[in-house]
């Protein structure tokens, strides 16, 4: 054995042993891959030549209560090209010129570009896009399709419904709240490619169909929603207000028929999109309500038999001091019955009346109405409002809360409270989502009619309804009066609180239900900081409610003739004399003309051929007392058309077929 071998023998043995071990490991690994787990190798090789792409699911749509589609999914096509790979540019230019009615030269200019990518047409409508893409496209031309969310009613109910982003993901409103159910589940399919990355033509690849999203059916009536938004928009412009909001509810079921606020935005373009316009204010924003909150104290007093509607209250001629704080009424009142206190919205009268209540009675009644708690409506970020526990009240709190201060409410809460008055005392849970429906037709009920609790006795609520009806026909809500339509309501005017101080900016509101004897609708209207044409609930909000009720009546009424706008029996310039002025307004209608000779005399119009309801409504609005005989349409009248009448004079109308 040589000295060299002896010198390197240890190293040689290490190399040989290491080589044997490595080769043994390789053999064992190959045996495992090829014999024990051959599928893994197959998948690894397959992955080098296959790719998995997603297939988008169709987003579920929103529908109103009558099945009208509030959203849609529109497919758009984009055609592009790599000019270097287009072999016959003239043929491509002629094809696109013929399809899109543009010049051949415009397309040739794009195809002669040095760029590696050019758009031939973008956002092509589905009809043209599908027609062009169904046939094989020339070499070098590509097509891509994408589905975009479309809102056929534009701005209507936009803060409520919300909108989706570029990835078809809900970003606000119900689109965000129900995004998981609406979006569905994406599918996928495998694409093969050769060693150079080119798509393989042969089939045999796996595919998973997408599961489309659920459709969502709302309680909203889009026709009524449009009416309310039009009236709010008009009011904001007329009064130069910051914003306005309204909600319409079925008081018997709690279904929300319309929920609107202005300003809004167009989810199709989002050009006017602001943070404020995204907010569904009737649910998400709270404010001090002012006099519309007076029904809480009134309910407690009537329920505990601590006041009678005919009880007389001395209203201190409009000035009163309590716990060192001076209280003023909008007008000097001497003595009013409790019913008149509510009708004329006397702060002093209400404050003196609630002295008969202890703090706990007032607080508990407010809580029964649902104030300071979330209603449970199926909508994100609901505001619960605020009301301190009565144990934390100051000496002045009961008086302040009785007239709608030191408490904040949402328009939705106020709507449910007035619904409880109208329906006989039951607080209902609001309903917004009727159901979700899968593409296979399976329905999941979301909102159910739910009576939460009794607020007060039916007798108490019936009495209060009568008081509120007179508040419209004879009180501060007179600008909401419509002859023969029994509207019950309460005005509210509250100063706004900014940085801990009350400023000379107002929230004007009107809370109401119709008809007072078995209501079908509860309507709350609120206008924030009106700058022109008055600032009180009676001046600003009540006329909006009146026009909304008139239009809803015409929309769903049975009469062939529409209910034309009629003025209030107390429709005098409130900015000068308040709501107690004498009759000045007349029926505004070409079918029932009014000819006034002076403030006390009226020229008798021609009523022949008119329906009973239309003729009675017009005569009441003129200040006359109609006496109908028979049924059908007017065939004779006494006095005759053209006669000069005195205000309050009786008029006989004879009806027949």
C-alpha cells in the first residue's frame, strides 16, 4: 500500500460512502414518485402547461315591492390590437368602420401606430359587442368583456341602495351590507398551453360554473320614492336649504315604502358624489326634533289620565319663566284647552301640562315609543339617537325634553312613533328587505311583520289622533290641509346645536299620518336650515307633505279625475300673521276656476260634469258649504255659475249619471 493511498484513504472513503448514500436516496425518491405516489408528478407536470382563470358570477339585483328592477348588470366589450401582429390592417379597418359607422382612416391611424397596444373601441354596448365577437377576429385583434353595474333610475334611492366599485364589490348602502349574498361565488376553468406559452386548442380541461348572486326584494315603492324625491329637491331649491329628508311607512306593517334624502348622487357616474350624499340620513343621522316630540308628553298625560283634551291651561300670554329660563311662544296665547295647546304648538302650554308627570313617566313613555334605541332595520350604521336616563336629568330637563330638546331622534324613529299613534298604540319593527331569492328560486325571508310592544291604549291614541287631525285642519299644520283627506300631523321647528350653542339655524319638520281614522301612510318630512320662504315646520315642511299626499292619492286613487292642488283653509302669509289668518287660498285648477271679487265675496264656478269628490273639495277650499244630493257627477247647481257668493254660504249640488 503506497504512501499516497495511505495519505488520502480517509478522504476516499468519505467520498465513496457519500456517493453511495446520495445515489441510494435518489433511487428511493424516484421509486416513491413513480410507484408509491405517481399522481403528484403528473400534477406537477400538468401545472407547467395549464392555468386556471376565474369566471365572474352575475351580481344579484335589487327590486322594489312591485318587482320593478332597481339595478342591472350590463356587459361591455373592449376591442384592442397589437399593430405589429395585424397582418391585414385594411381589412380590420373596414370591418370596424362598417360596424361602428366611423371612417376607415381613423382605424388605420391606430393600426399604423408604433405602439404595441392600441384601443380600437372601448365600452361597446352588448348588442354590437356580441355581434362582433361571435365571429373569429383577425389576427392581432383581441376582445375583452366586463360586466358593469347599472342603475336604471339613476339618483333615485341612491343613498339607500348604494353603489359598487370597479371590482363589482359593494361600497355603500345595501350594496355593501348585502355584498356577500349579492356577489355570488366565482367559477373557474382551466386553460392549456404549449411549451411556448401558446393556448392549446384541444379540450379536456376542468371547469366550475359560477354561482350567481341572490336577488334582493325591497319594501320600497319606486313610484312613490320618485314623487318624494322630486318634492324634496324642489323644496331644497325653493328654500335654499342645506338638505331635506323624508320617510314613508305603512303604519300597520312597519314596511318602509320610501326613504329619501336630498342631495343625492348618480351611481352610474358618481359625478356629484360626496360623503354627505352617501349617507341615508333618515336612518343614519339624528337631530333634536322640536315640537314633533310633544306627542310623547301628550301620550303620557292622556294615558295616566292626568289631562283631558278640554282642560284649560293658562299660557301666560306667550312669556313664561321656569327654573330661571325664559320660555316664549311663537305667538301670545292666553287660555287654551290642552287640545288647542297641541294644535297651536304652545311650548308654554306643554311645559305647564307635563308638570303633572314625574321624570320617570316621561322617560318611560319615550322609551316605549322606541326613542334612544336602534330599531333593528336591515341597514348598516343605524343611529339610535340619544335620551339621557331620567336619573341624570337636571331640573330643566323634563321641560326641555317635553318640547323636543335634550333628545335626538332619527326620522325613522319618528316615523315608527307616529305610526304607533296612528295604528292604535302598537310600535312596529320597520321592514326594509322583503326577501332574498337565489337563482334557483329559493326564497329567504328577511324582514317579518313584528309588533314590538304596546306604547299606550287604543283609547289614548284615538284621542291623540283626533288632536293631531285638528292640528292640520285648524292649527300650525294648516299648510298640509287637503279638503276631504283627513291628515293628522304635528309641526316641528328646532334650533340647531353647533359647538355646544344654539344658533339661528333651524330644522323644520312635519310628522303625519293619513287618513287619521285608519291610516295607510305615515310620513315624516325634515328640511335642514331653510334660508328663504320661512323656517318653521308649518311654513316649510307641511306644504311638502301636502303635495306628497296629493300625488300619492292620485297615484293610487280610484277616481278617474286627479285630486288637484287645493289651498289650506288658513292659507295666509304665515311670515306676517302666522297660521291663524283668514281664508285666502283657492283651488288652483283650470277645471274649477275661482273668480274672487274681494276678500269676502266669491264667484260661483261651473261644476257641471265634475265628480262629487272633486266638486266638494273645490267648494270646501273656497270657503263654501256644499250640500250634495244624489250620486255620480254634477248635473245641476244652486246658485248658478257666475253668481257672487259670500264666504261660508251654502251651495247645493245635484248629482246623477
